[in-house]
C-alpha cells in the first residue's frame, strides 16, 4: 500500500481543503493511505500585522514548502492565491482543482443584497488591498478597517466588534458550510478576484515521480488554464502579494475571457483591461493585458508598493 503525507496549514479551512483533496485521491486510488501533517506558517503566527504590511511573500506557504523539501511531507495543499508566482527550486504544482467558487462575497448583520444598500460611512473589514481598492472605487464614502483571523474568527469579530460588514472569499464560506452568513455575492466580472482565487494547488517535489503520478490524476484542465492566465498577469506586473491587483479568466467551450485591474489603494486611479479569444491565446492575452495595465499608469501605481 502506498503511503503519503499531506502538509497543510492548521486552520479549519486549510484542513478541510486538504481532506477534500484526499477524498478526491481516494476515490481514484483507494489503496493509497494518506495522513495529514499540520504546520503553522508565518502568516498564521502573526495575527496582528495587516496582510498588506507583511513584507515577505509566501507567508502562508513557505513552511509547507520547507516540509516538502525536507521530505517531511510528500505533497502540500495550498489555496493557490497564496502561492508566489515563482515556484521554489525542486518543487512544482502538480494539480489544480476544486475551483467551484471564485467570487468574493459580503457578510453583514444588516439585511442588504447590494453594496449600494450599505449606510453612508459604513465600516468594512478586509485584509486585502485588492478588495479595499474595489470597494472604495464603488463607494468612496465607505471606511476600510483591517481585519485578521480565520473565517470563523472574522465572522465573530463582525458580530462582536465595530464592523458593518466584512468581505471574504466565497469558497471558504462554502467549504466550511457557512453559506447562510453571506449577504450577497459579487459578480467576479465586476468585483475582480485575486489571481487563482478559489483554486486548490497541490505542490510536490519535482523528482518524486510516484507521488506526481498519483497527484496528477485530480488535475482540472480548465482550472489549470484559467489560473495560469491570471497568474501570468501577476507575474508580468511583478507586484508581489500586496498591490491592489485582480485577474479573472473564464473558459466557455473553446474561448476564454480574461479581465484584470490595477489600482492605487483608495481606488481613485482604477485601471481595467480585458481580452477575449480562443483558449490557445491565453498566455499572450494575459501578457498583453498586463503590459496595457502597466502602460496605462500601472507602473506609477506600483512605485507606491
């Protein structure tokens, strides 16, 4: 019997996601025995610093990669949006899966179904400059208040602290069975997600042929294509994890539509671009969008981050 160890962050959502990946693998390879190794990352240890002030990349992923390289684990399950665009030497992304919910959503104790219904000056909690810039671009009267913690912690802070609403990834709420907390879901073409949002990335060692063969069985071709286009934009912009940048690619049969934006932090200089064409143009289209964003003012915006 093949025995594998899966590395994951220790939070409820990360463990759930890892168990879902193990479930996919077991349905295809029931004879494989898989145990979970939970690891505390830098981002999990530091719950006080706002995410946009954390200087390093990979603060939710580096320790998992360390475990892979040390052969303390055979594969790691990541929220793909957390991974830097450059893979560390000796590692690769072997499968991308479970991208069922790419959207952001708003959670509020107020009975609302659109951002327009929030009261003037409402306080919105988010840890993301991308979300903050889009909210300010839509409603410049709204106040952005940093918030940290896992999904359940943030929902508790909404109830206990002075927030009118918080913005979260829909995927996390869906996976944890907390959909009833969602006030409304943003359309991803209008409120553009983070590159690779909603997708799970399974990372392995490049030289581990047996594990790579098993993990590759759960790869989603469409999720791989869409996230590659989105991350290409991030890579060309060279903006790291902190700048307000979003990218969204969607395949419809043999065509792909790619949308992206870059903004300053308060949403007053908000630049968008989009392209649509046959799927085979995906990388060129993504590259062209990134270049157009840079030439339209993105270079000046990035100097501030």
